[in-house]
């Protein structure tokens, strides 16, 4: 009894702090979205395995808070999602991504799309308008969604996905393996790509089970005509294990960190060739 009461007393301040920081983040993010100097988009190169060439980049939102400095999207994206701010945040990212995509036809630009965005029936029209406005080719755009939205089985989301695919926009399942991973969804929604979550990639080589799981994911994806990207590739060992398994595309610090727009353009420009670390190193 006494212990239970104690626990309540211990939890309250922490909860208040958490709520306060959520409110603060929400208020400050609202302000940041009214300005142009805090929110930016970084681009992390995607490297095609067979050629070793950079064939695109993933757009990742960045927020430089005036006093807190860089705030991680893992922290503010969920808050933005819970408050409706994700719609304007998502629009900022999508616009920057489309501007980049229009400048580099043939490069795939991947954009993270939150479930809230996808549940809005007007979302596809916004995407098509931005493509029109910027001149980006629809088949250069890849929307990264998570398994959760497919599980919901919402009419709106599946109709939107159908419209995207008809327009030639690609669909990738992000963080694959961390959610429900019903293999059924892969078939039913005809996704173009799975992104194998970093938690599997980071266990590769030393861990036999992870290696078997990643191999199974790649084999299954390929049997269904789906491409594979490995997230969070950090070591040459992981890279060569993935190569041996026939993974299509690599992303991670080994290849490149997320870069400023100017820096990623320099990488795209460098004859579209990112110097891969030699496996012998
Ligand atoms: P994600 O879509 O799975 O993105 C990959 C995350 O892994 C990025 O973190 C990236 O910087 C990080 N990463 C890349 N390579 C490595 C590596 O080798 N090692 C490690 N440890 N990490 C690596 P970031 O930028 O902090 O984003 C975190 C998450 O926030 C994203 O995960 C995505 O779910 C979400 N997010 C980011 N930008 C957006 C956005 O514009 N819209 C939405 N809805 N979500 C976003
Ligand atoms: Mg992603
Ligand atoms: Mg991911
Ligand atoms: Mg991930």
C-alpha cells in the first residue's frame, strides 16, 4: 500500500514534466512552421547495390529550435502527428523534396508520410499539385509509409495508395519487420519496396537469427517483385553480408549521413557515383 502511494508521488513530477515539454514542443513547433528559418530538410543518399551509384535520397525533416538546438524528429514528429501540425510540417517536407526531385530527374526522392496525412482524402491532390507546381516526375517520388496504416485497412488510405500507384508514384514500407509484418499486406497493397529496419541490419553478421530473418525478407520480397533497401548500414561487414543476400539498395552512415540540400546535390553531381568503402578495409 505504502509502496503504491509512493509510486504515485514519484511519477507525478515526471508526468508533469513530460506533459509540459509536449506542450512546449507543440507551441514552439507551431511557431517554427510560421517562420522559414527553423525547419529544414536533410537528404540521405540511397546507394544502389549493383552499380554502387547514388540513385536517390530520403528527405528527413530537421528542426533547429532557437534555444534547444536540433530536436530529433523521433521526438517532434509524433507530437506533430497528435496535434494536426503534421499536415503543414508534411507539406513543407514534400515541397522541398519535390523541388529537389525536379532538379534531379532520374533520382528517387523518398518522403516519409505519416498515417494522419494518408487518412486525409485530400492528400493525393496535394501531392499531385506539388508535382505539377515543381515539375517533378511522379515516378521519381517514393512515399514511405508504415505497416500500421495498412493494418487499419481504411478506405481512404487504400484508395489514395491506388491513386498514387496509378500516377507512377512508388510506395515503400518503412521500418519493415518492426510492426505487424503481415506478409499478406505485401501482396494485397502491392508495395514497390520494403525498407528493412535498422534493428535487423545492426545485428547482422554476429547474430545468426537476424541474418536468417534478413535473408528471408529479401528472398520473399524478390519473389513478390518487391525491391529491398537496408536501413542504418554502418559497417563494411553489414554491407558485405547484405550484398551476399542480394539486397538492392543501401542507406546508412557507412555510405553517407543525411546531408544539406547543397551537399546532397554535390553528391548527386559527382557523376552520381558515391565512393563506396572497400570491403577489405
Ligand atoms: P526513418 O524514416 O526510418 O529514417 C531513418 C532514420 O535513421 C533517420 O533518423 C536517419 O538519420 C537515421 N539513420 C540513417 N542512417 C543511419 C545509421 O547508419 N545509423 C543510425 N543509427 N541511424 C541512421 P531521423 O532523421 O532522426 O528520423 C527519425 C524518424 O523520424 C524517421 O525514421 C521517420 O520515421 C521520422 N521522420 C523523419 N523525417 C520525417 C518527415 O519529414 N515526416 C514524417 N512523417 N516523419 C519523419
Ligand atoms: Mg523513412
Ligand atoms: Mg526507415
Ligand atoms: Mg527505421
